[in-house]
């Protein structure tokens, strides 16, 4: 094995994530949608539409990746993203945003699982299977550093253009660079099983992939554990933006700027700190797993996250508590994700990994589709803090139930 080539390719994997996460608009996305006149329920519907699209195309996209080439599929996904960004920039109403979000969902569906599968295939080929969580944690840390840079750069870009909408157009530049980077990957990572498309073979492979997941209880349990936790986080994470707006209206540090401009700075800085420390957590997740079992870490994150959401709901008006607790939740997610991804990879054969990881994302989409409008409705009718309190109680309850079932299983054995 050429160590220089190995390190170069691992760096490319990381750079892919860095460029992919240069979505300068993301820290301000709900602020942008609220500014456009949408309610929280409508925002929840947009999230559901995205997840429905992901749900519909996750398994087909995984099959396309496994049978017709992972590089080919990733190239297609960036096309969907770029068109989506253009429509968000031009959008003036809820219905235009539906189209943009649907295309964004197609991009997510064609991307999710595929790049992770490429990393695992590369490590298998290089006989580095033991370091999956370490390498995936490292590449994910690059992604989070990209998010940190995007948060800081987003502040500067907002003040330069005086309009959040322009951040969608600027995000096209790193996405074009990422497309070129994907094309530079070794050709064997494309891993085509078919050179021609067969509709019958396509559906057969999709059905076989779903059967493969359900054939093994451990595999199914891991996918459900991964998807439900991620869905809970994904459904509410962006509500930090209006909470920061509310908490900072009376805290004007930059007196020469408006309260709204101050809020944009606070949001960008808080997200930057969150992503920086999350990057560190993801990079070192494998060290934690060397001291504690992956199963125990994966399980206890339900409890820690649930308690964090409950605290967040109580102290939502305190900017410092809000920032610290939300940071903690991100850290929990980014410690947990590399570990559970490794476990899924270990119980899945190489030829099925893209499909299985896509099914995991599909499960997540189902849960987000259900949760997002409900969360938005609760936020509209009651408050964001009530929504966070209910989520926190639910997550703590899941931990208690899982722990009780685990104890019963150990006693019976």
C-alpha cells in the first residue's frame, strides 16, 4: 500500500465533506424562511416534503450507487443541489420553496450513504477495516469545520450583500469544486456492477436490499437506533435560530448595528463555535469507544440529549445557557454518529453498504416527515420551548425503556 496515496485519498474524503458543508445560508435558514413570511407549520411542511423525497428516492439511489457507480450518483446529486440553491435565491413564496426543497431532498437522497460506502470500500481495499470509526470521524470533522467556516463567512457575506438570499448563490461555488473533486477519485471507487440499466434488475436489487436489512435483527436494530435519534435532532435543530433572535433582542453588543444585524452575528458565531467543537468531538469519538463500549455510548446519548433539550426549554431566554446546551447536543450527536456508522458497516457486506446506509437515511426521513410538521405546529400554537420540553421527555423515556429491555434480556440469558 502506498502510504502517500492513502493519506492523499483520506484527505480528499475529508475535503469533500468540508466543501459540501460550505452552505453559507444554513445557520440562518429558518430566519430566512420566517423573513419570507412562512409560519413554523409551513417550515415544518417544507422539511416534511424534503424528507418524503428522500424517503422515495433513498433505496433507488442506493441501488443506483451500488449497481451503476457511486461517483456517477454523487455527480448527479450536486446538480440537484445547485438548481435548488438557485430557486431558493429567486423564490418569493411558499410554493417556490416547495420546489426548491424537493430538489434539495433529491440531492440529499442521492448523496446520503454513498460517500460513507465509498470510504468503507476504500478502507477494505487498503486493509484498514479496523479504523473505520477513526477515518469516518476524521472526515466528519472536516465536514464540521466546513460548517464552522460557512457560519463565519456567512456573517461577512450577509453584511456585504445585505440579503440572506445571496448566500444560496455563493454556496454554488464550493459545490462545483466538490463535483470536480469527486471526479478525481480513483475510478475503482465507482464500483459499477452493471454497465446498462435494467428496470427489472433495479427493482429486484431494491427489494433484495430491504430484505437484507430485515433478515438480521442486529442490523435492523442499529438502523432504527441511528435513524430515530438523527430524526429527533434534525427535526428541531434549526429552531435554535429563532430562539437566539428572541434571547438577543435586548443584548446589543455592536451599537452601530441594528438588533437584527446583531442577531445575525450571534447566530453565525454560536454556530461556528458549535461546529468547531463538534469537529473535535467527531475526530476523537474513536478514543471514547476505546474506553467504553460502543453500545453503552450509543444508548446513553438518548438520556444526555433528552436532559439537554429539557434544560434548553427552561433556560431558552438565557443566551449563554442556550449556546452551551445546544453545543452539548451537537457534541452528543457527533460522538455517537461515527460509532453507530462503524457498527452498521461491520454488520453489512461491502456490496450492500450504500443501499443499507441509504435505507437508514430512509428510516430517518420517515420519522422527520412525521415529526417536523408536529414540531412546527406545537411551536406555532404553544411555543418552541414547549416543543423542546416534550422532545426531551420523549428521549429520556426512550433511554429508560431501552435500558429496561436490556436488563430483562440480560436476566433471561
